[in-house]
């Protein structure tokens, strides 16, 4: 990944290669094979693992501005240190513990990328995956229609005459199970699953939290601590702590994304920003926690997602500053 005609010192070469890996992972085009190759690169030595961990954490904190600046120029990354020039000391302080922590952190960066800078290994390895702002329709077993929302990964686990089983690895999907009731559909997500013989429902997985919203029919939601049956316009959520209470939903709001819309009905601005970040490249950062508590009632089109920034700036009178790489600071 470096130009052999102009050899770099070993540390610089490794840093350059680490940054090249980060650019590849963040490109939206990385594959499971790329992740496996990265793991082999990191395993070459503790120094390889440490350089990748330190570069990834630097990449995370300093954001797109730094990524654009250091693209192809690892010397700039070395320059991002205090005036005393002690780069190794600065990185140790930043990592709150030095190289040992960096080496241990490297192992989890691929599994759980910081701030969703790139898809996790399980997402990259899934049978189906959508990119930022993309939707995709798939069919399973001829009786199950799956519409995948933005940044969604799905695995097909098993299909027989009696049962179809898929896994929502990450993201959100609208599921419609039609056909014969003799075939059961099970959608695995997190620590539980949603089971039905004939229903339409929305299922969403955010990290460890899963919510299942029944649009039509009947869905049984099971997790280790119990189960619940939800009907039309009902929702239940669960995580590793267990199953929540059944709640009423506005189906038009839940399914709005299928029509290319985001509908917010009296929700905090912070929640709006979190949702919008799923649909656009770069990142909107809310700088003021108090501003994040302000309530929002609005509709936005996914294909004009940056209208949200205009709304917050002009209607809510919140200062917006745009930076390279799609970064927007609010507040």
C-alpha cells in the first residue's frame, strides 16, 4: 500500500497502511474478504495491531476533516500532537493507557466500529446489505417479502416447507409473510425473535435493542425472559435485559420510510438527528444538549435529507456549520 520507490520509516509505513485500511473500510465498498485480509495484516505483529488501533481512534475523534487532510500523507497524522512534539506520549495519553490498550482495542474495532464509521464484520458478511440511503426488496421462500431500509444487513438462515428463518443482523426491515399458514416465519434479531404464520410487521435493531411493530395480523415476540403476542398497530421492544411492555403505535409513522419519508411527531431534536444520521453520508453533530431536548413536529423526504439541516437552522434558529466530508455541527 506504499510506494516502494520512496521507502518510508517502518512506523510511517505502517501508519500509512493503517490509514489506507481505514479509507477502504469507510468507502462503502468493503467486502468480507477485505475484513479478513485486514485481520491477517493486523496479526502480522503487535506493532501492526497497535498502529491500526491508534489510527482508527485518531480517525474517529478528529473526524472527516482530518481524514481528508491525512489522506495519502501520514506525516500529517504525526503532526497532530502537542507542541512538545512527543507523538508517542500524545497517543498514549489519548488512548488512556498506551500501547497495551491499543492492541486490545484493535480486536474490537472491526467487530464494533466506532460511531458506525464502517460496517461491522457481521454486516459485511451478511447475505444482503444496503448502503446509506439505499432500500432493497428481496423475496424469501416465495412467501416472504422483505423490504430493507438504509444500512440494513440480513442473513437467510434456513428455508424448508415448514419453516423460513432469517436474521436481522442490523438495521430495519418491513416483513410481509403471505401464503400458507403451515409455513412459519421466524426473524431472529439480537437476543430474541419474531414468529408468525401470516402477518406484516416492521422490525428494527439498533445495537442490542430490538423493536417489533405489527402492521397487520399477529406476531409472537420471544426472548429469554418471556414472550408476547402483538396485533395490528401494536409494538413491543426487547434487549438483553428482557421484554418491554406492549404499546400502541401510529402505523403511518412506523412505515413512512417505505414511502421515502421520515415523520416526526413531537419527538426530541436529538432523536431526530440520530435518525437522520442513518440516511446521509457524513454526520450531523449536536453540540448543545439543551437544544437536543427541543420538540420537533415535521416530515422530511429521504431523497432530500439535508432539508433537515435547513429546518433546524432556519425554523428552530439553531446555528449550523458545515465541514468537509458531510460533517455538520449544530448549536
